[in-house]
C-alpha cells in the first residue's frame, strides 16, 4: 500500500509535487497527496479527489473510530470495516459514529 509503508499511512508528507485536486470534502481546489495512500481502487480515488488537509482530518476521525470500536488492525475484518468507514467519510454519507458516542468536552 502506498510506497510499502504501513497498511494505513497516518500522516502524509508535505506536498512535494505541488499537485492540486478538487477536494470532495471541501469542494475546492487544494494541495493533494503526493501518492495514492493504498495500492487499490479506493487509494486511487482518494489520490484523485481528496486534499492533503482532508486526509489529515480523516486521520483524526480514524483514530477516534479505532479507539471507540477498539479495532485491532491485525484482524482482516477490522481492516475492511475501517476501509468502508474511509470510503463513506470521503465519498458517502460520512463515517458513522459508534452508537452512544459522546464527543469529548473541549477545555
């Protein structure tokens, strides 16, 4: 996936290529990722349609999902679940929150 790094690339590097995308999350032209985050169709869709800033937002959402659902990413079912959440976050109705989730209070 990506350039042989971890299965889920958490932090994209700086926009070295200077490429821009029309971001599906912000509905604006913005700096894009330098490479697809995954070597599959979803990774290519993200590369072509998601800005670096939207990807960073997903990383925070992903952390919350992993913690709230107590996902073990060594489990293939957990990986599939998280990939489905990612697809929904960018191209669907948004990633679903766990039933009963209460966001932490900001101090």
